[in-house]
């Protein structure tokens, strides 16, 4: 899925962000991937970049210093969950903080072709939600209704 295809989906279901923010730099993406020893899906990079243009309900986690929307970064959420949550799998990389400790994540083990997982904090478990980030994004128009 291309960045333009993602933008087309977002145009259908999200309002434009009133204030323009800066997308993560290539250095910030490389730093995150190096730290977590993974290669993230290209759609995740494009989606996070586009979150500088759109207002998403919930907290899409930031990558890098910004200026950004003020949400936590992926690294802050990841570090917190790994340190304080005994049911958190260190291979899970959060990108959307749904609320109440729930997240959408990708797997560092699966890399660029990762399934999207939903972490249910109350149950302390990860469940496959979409077979790819591409399909998770494609379903946003239904999910955000």
C-alpha cells in the first residue's frame, strides 16, 4: 500500500489536523528500529508520517522529537509496558494507544509483514486483529464509524 493510498483512506474517515506537525526523520525511524532490533512495516512509517496531517481518535504514538501532537512516543509506551507489565511480550511494538492500557501493535519478530495485534490489558493478552498493517489501515473507515 502506498502513502497516497493510505492518505486516500484517511481522507474518508479523519478530519485534517488544525496544526501541522513534523513527521519523524529518517534518523528517528532508524534509531527506533535499531533500538528495538527490528524492521517496521513501511505502511507504519507512512501512516505515522500522515498522522502529522490528520486528527485520529485515541493516541497514535509518536516517533521522534516532533513537534508532534503531544502523545507518548512508541519508545516511552514500549519501555513502560516492558518494565511494569508482566504480560507484555517484548517483541510487541505499540503504535496506537487505544486507552485503558490497550494497544494496537506490530511484532518485531514478524518484521515488515507483521500481523497487527490488539493487546487487551484487562485480559493480559495479545490477539491477532488484522493479518497486516495494510488491512488494518484499509478497515479504518469501518473501525472509526
